[in-house]
C-alpha cells in the first residue's frame, strides 16, 4: 500500500529562488487548485489561470477580500503603517469604472505605433551601455543594461527630471517586495519607509512639472487632472508611481534573466545569432520561459468553482503565471525547454490577460528585442562569472549578472 504525501506551495523551500519550476510542476500535477498555508487560493494550471484573468466580474481591489477576523499579514501592515496605510488608486488595484477611466488617460502613450517610434532612442541607449561594458571588458549586466535601459526609457517618456537611480532602485525594490505572498516585519518596515520617500519624491517631480510643462506623458496626466477630469492628486501620484515602478522593474527581470538563460542555452543563443529576425518570437518565448512576474491575483466577487473545488466570495486567489507558462497541457511535453522557434509562444500569460492586460507590454517587448538582440549580436560568447537572484518571490529576477566579454 502506498500513500501520497500532500504538497504545499512553499516559496521558502531550498532551491526555490534559483529554480521554482519543479515546485510548480509538482503542485500543478498533484493539486492545481491549491489552498495555500497562507490561507489563499492558488491556481497552477494554464486553463484555470487564463479563465481567472479573463473574468471581468472579478476584482483587483484588495479591500474586497475577506481575510477573516484575524489575518497576520493584514495586522502586520496595519501595525507598521498605521495612518499611512491608504488604498492604492493605481490602475493595478482599481476596478471599473475607475480602472477604465484611468487606463484611457494613459493608453495613448502606449499604443504599439507610439512605442515603435521609440526604437531609435532605445537602440541608442542600448548601444551606449554595451559600449561601456565592452570598454571595461565586462561587468554587471543588470546594473549596466537591464536596469539602466527601462529606467531611462520610462523617465524619458514621463519627462521626469534627472533622479538618483540608486535611491529610486532601492525604494522600488522595497515597495515591490510587498507583492510577495510571504513577508517579514523588516520587509514591511522597509517598504513603508520607501513608500514615504517615493511619494515625497514624486510629489516634488509633479510640482516641478506643473511649473515646467512639456510634451511628455507626465504633463498630459497633469493637464487631464487640471482640465476637469476626475483624476485626483492622489490618483495622479499613484499612476505615476505605477508607470515608473512597473515601467522598469519587470523589464529588468526580462532582460537580465533572459540573457542569462540564453547564455545557459548555447544552442538557442546560436539560433538567435544566426537569425536575428527571430527577436519577436524569441522575446515571447523568453517571457514564457522566465515569467518576469510570477504571480497575479484576483478577488472573488461571488462564489466560484475551479477543478471541482468551491472558492467562496471574498477569497483572495493567486494566479501563478509562471506555472501556467510551463503547463504541458498548453505548451506541450517540452514546456520546460527554451525553444525560440516555439509555435504559440505569444500565448503566455506573463502580461496577464483581459481588462488588466499589461499596458506596457509593447514597451517591454521593444526594449527586450533591442537589448537582447544587440547583446547577442555583439557578445554571444560572453562568460558568466557570477549570478545572484534578487530574493523576490513574485518579481523574480537577477540582482546581479557578472559577465566577462
């Protein structure tokens, strides 16, 4: 007689950060509609994740979640943040009709045609970064390219004045850590202090832009607020914070981890070098393979059923995008293999789906196509000297990638 031990989602397990995908596979096969130890539902199969993301009746507003009378996470945030704990009014955490209104304000700056016009500027930035690395004989790819490029691009689009990249990177890393399902008290405290600092910085930037308007996205958002739109000062700040943080954090992981995985897959690196036109499908395959955002979430606004299990109204449901992206039921028996020629690679859920599909998807793809393509063309024989993961469960990526060119 054999017994099957229950499986539990445990992102703190040894080896998880370096390679979480075997853990996802284990749960996807044994318990794809999974009730976690932190009292949240988690979906691991592609079809379930896709259905959840596309359901317009579900919410992204955490205030609609029923966390119960006692919830350690909620209590931790309340005890540390106190009166500073306020609702996030960014598009990421807002339901229609407010989400529709906010997205409409920003969307014109992120159409594929508008983004494509940025290609020469992006190429110039990438070339400059790679030139610096070439002159030094190598360096940390994350610091020199993967972080610098998306940070500079979104700063240029917003028309933000020169900022201290090191400080903003630290604030941003602390803040996005709150997207993880498991947090320590020290991490919440760091996120709180960084949020205060980031909000103060953005308030100064917005005031500076009011006095120095220009043909940029931040000016357009300010004018929309001042011309009678319902965008409040807090909403304005939160949209800028979202664009600024989301505009570079996830792309850092895509470029840095994408190049790392190519260097670890010489056959696929050679495919890209010999056929640069593969960049479009290649970036989609890297998005599927590395999943720069590992988890999304929804709040059940009514009782739901997934895989024969009842999920009650008010439940917090995690959509494990990284698991869905490796589901053999969707991507075939070689779903765990990097294949730049893969048919259907673009059906990944790395940008979500439905009404909350990532507004910056076209920008992230453009930056990755240029950055990764240029790197492969120039430094296809680079040697990895050292690599370190950033320790984040959700926005998993490399903190450092030291290369010898």
